[in-house]
C-alpha cells in the first residue's frame, strides 16, 4: 500500500533515518533544513511531501517557493526550488516514486492556493545520480536539463593545483586568517560583501540579511570567514550533512581590494580543510554551469582538485508563457545592470513581449 504525506504527517524519525541511509541524501532534504526554511517564511514558503510504502517512508521531496518581492519581480520569477534532488530509498518502487513526483506537481495546481504562491516552474537541482529513475521523472513531467557540478573528495589523496597551493601559501604568509564566525556582526560584515557581489556581478535575487542571520542562529552549518587585519574580507556559508558532505551554498570575497590575500580562494580552501579536519567525505560546489559552454567560474573551481560530474536538473514548467517572459527578464537584468529605481524600464520591456 502506498500513501502520500504532507510535512505534518511525516514521521520525523523515519525521515531522519532515510536521510542517514539514502544514496541521494543531501542536507537540503533533511528535517533540519525544513525547520530552517520555516524560520525564514517571510521570504520563502517551504513544502515537503513524503511517500510511504508498506508502512515505511521511501521518499521525501522538500523545497521552497520564493517570495522575493511584492512587485513585477515576484510575478515573473516565482519558482519552486528543490535543492539536492529527491531523498529516496534505493529500493523505492516505480509506482511510489511516480506518485511522489506527481504529488509535487499537483500541489501547485490546487485552485485554493493563492495565485502568487503558485510557482511558474519547479526545478530540482540534483547533487546525485538519478539516471536509473529518469524515465519516471520524464513520465511525471520533469524534463532533464544538462548541468554540471564539482565534487571534491576530502581525503589524503586530495590535491589542489600548484597555482592554488601557491596562492594559499602566499595568503597565509601575508597575514590571512581563517576562522568560524562567532558573532552576528561578522555575519553582517560578510553579508555586505555578498550583497554587493550579487548587485554588481551576479545580478540575480538574493535573500535578505535576516535569512543568513537565521542560518547562524540555528547552528545548522558553518560560516567559514576569511579575515585580514581583523576585517572580514570573504567567506563561505556551508551547510553540513553528518560526515558525508559540506556544501558551498554562498561564497564571496573582496578579490579586487585584497589581491594579495586571495579571499575567494581562501574561502574555498577553508571549507575543504574543515572537511579534512572533521572527516567529512566530500565538498560539493553546488553547480558548475552547463556542459560545452565556456565558464570561468568552473575553471576556477576545478583547480581545487575536484571531479566534474553531470547529474543535471529536473524541470517542470507550470506556465510556459510566463516562464519564457521570465527568462527574457533575467537576460535583460544581466545585460543592462538594472536595479532598484530603474525597474520601470523593465516593466516597459516586459510589456512589449506580453502584447
């Protein structure tokens, strides 16, 4: 017998056991991650669906729907993100998996759900190999999208490139210190760097300062900071799954201002060294772009001694029309560096495509 469960009905002990044993486990599919998402519900709407087969929890899909703005951005960018991909028992049946994936879709087609809480698309960002289940994903409307990732095995065989080794040695010689964050002030200092990076270069939505402070307050991971002369010049926000994986969720560094200290290099080095010292098996970069498309960030990451993998993304588009409009908008943002008060120009841009 197969039953579907919403968050409140999922047995927490079984969920934790599944997270400990599953070959597709990530921190982002754990009860702890859900509780963190729930603590920042002003910005995201968390959801979780489980499937029980013969009284045993065999799978969980947990994610969030974005709630970024109360203007045109929310209308065109709302999405459901499932970081890491589904949490599955290796023996889950095709029928149970099919019901689970279809339930993820159908929950957003509920007529009683407010329109602005319905995502335009649902995206699973896979950190493990789901190829054996791919036909079921396709049958349930989740198409495969090529996407790369980099996994670093943090053991005695790991070795960075000679260039990265030289940079690390030089940074340490020049006075760089790596430390875990111990105050909210340090988080705020780090967030200022991250916010500026997103505004000037990445040009995609970023969570508020409160999101990152809650991560610190709940102690669900680590902030590994790069400091120089007592000042925060970079660092990384790292969720951790037991002794299995540490993740690069958000990272930044004042690389232009502190060229001799290599803050972005040291932030990544800090996470890998933390994994080694604490016997965490793997460091996950959480993405490395699309195959066969030049990507400088991927080149940067590969020099830390990782393995390039392709587990892809699984995409279900609820509203194809708005999805295409949203893609055009993102391209426009990145090309024209539109922010803040210039949003009226974007409205005019969208209007031309809607007509």
